[in-house]
C-alpha cells in the first residue's frame, strides 16, 4: 500500500490536499460529494492549497498580481514591459 497525495479542486483552485492509502473510486467520490468539490485528482509536488489546476498542470499560488503563467516552464514570471 502506498500513500498518495490528492488535490481537491473547486472552480480550478486547490482548496485542500489529502493523503490516501490506495483509495477506491467510491471513496474519492464520497469525499468529492462531502466536501462539495468539482474534482479530486492525483497531486504532484506543485500542488499547493491556494494554487490552481488547469486540468493538466498544477500552478503554485501567484506570487504577485501582475505575474503571468509561463506555459513552457509551468511557473509564474514577471511581466516584461
């Protein structure tokens, strides 16, 4: 049995991260309904509460309001004037 992190996603935002030991689809669906989230997905090291999930990648929380996503590096970068 392996413990694995799962991210709880609501409106594209990571609202919680939980550790499960080989969860069944039924268990994940139970938590999805109980916590009223849109999805529960396998988390990576970039998953963080307050970050976002775009359906393919996790993004750490935005460090400054003006920063933009760099799709190539999967990170935030300062805007270039």
